[in-house]
């Protein structure tokens, strides 16, 4: 079994099975074989049973008499669960997933910044300043930059002093972590500290409109950085592509939808 540091056998089983389901190793409706998992993961029946119970609570599995345990349809998954968000972004996130996260950020963060500009306290501003200082100190350390960026946006939402809005942190964190991992990991990103500083200044000045404008600039910059990296990755993939492979698979045509299939389907249905 792939090990996940910091987790016991039960936690590792949950991680491994959860990632497999999210990755699509087991399609919806397929039957889950606990005995097979025991052998593959090298754990006891009790560990597998407990892991499956956790995954069922997240909407991934369901048990029925005579059918056993099966993978539930994606529509039933608790997509806002922090583990599901992390699992979706930890391997190779799809374009649809990245766009969904970006859209949620565009809805939540401007509203959070507007409220923060009118409700922030001295301790809120201190938390944002400390996070910004940590971003500046991170330099080329991608991991440190990601954690500092997360801390800044967490402090921003907390400064809105809305308990429900603060709970949206789990989605914002997932979006930031995935985007930052891709962009900072590729060592190709714009200097985001100035626009973060603009946002902090606007919140400190109590200017809601300026805060919203700063968030818009920040989101645009994040989107541009991600687009550059993914375009470069696509170019590298094309350069390494062997045209003969197309002929080898002509008889095995795959009619499955592409990564961006869901959005294209929505657009087609509206036309």
C-alpha cells in the first residue's frame, strides 16, 4: 500500500481507497470487494470495514443487501468534503475541476473582501500582515509560499467575521493549494506580493470597493499564471507525442468525453 505519512493504518486505508475512487479506478456502480482490498492494502478486515464506513459517510460508497457495497454516482458525493477536494486536486486535476474552483473563488472572495474591509479588527490585520511577510520571506521555496498564501486568504475570510463564510475556507484552500502547487512547482509565476499588499491596504483603509478590485486583480493574475503553465505543459506533451501512436489506436477509438466535456456539453445544450 502507498503510505501516507502521519496517518495510522485506518487513515492510510481511507486515503488510498478514497484517492482510487476519486481517480476513477472504480467506476460508479461497480462492486467493491473488501477481501481484495485487504490483500492489496495488507490490512485487516476491521481496518477495511472502518475505512469503507468513512468513505460511505462522504457519499462515495453505499451498501445494499444482495448487492454488497458499490461506488455511488458522482452526483451523490460530498464534493465539499475537505478530503474529497484534496483528493481531486492531489493527482492530475481536470480542467473542469480547476474551473469550478476558480468560479467559486470568484464568487466567495470578493464578497469576503468587501465584508473584511468593514469588519476587520487589529488582530485580523496582524494575521494578514504576518502571512504577507511570510510570502515575502518564502522566496523560491514553493512549499513555504503556498502555506503563506493559504494563511493570507484564510485570514481574509476570517476578517469578514461571518462563520458560514469562514467555512468556505475549505474550498478556497483547495483551489489555492492546487493552483499554487501547479504554478509554483513549475517555477513560473508572477510576483503576487504587490497585489496582496493592495488588498491588505484596502482592507486596512476600510475601502470595500478597493478591496473587491484588488481581489479581482489577484484572481486574474492567478488565472493567467495557471494558463501559462498549462499551455506550456500542453506544448511539451505535443512535442513528445508520437504520431504513430494515433495509427496504433485507430481501431480502438475512445468515445469517452474529454477533460472539458462537461462544460462543452452545457454550452451545446444552451445553443
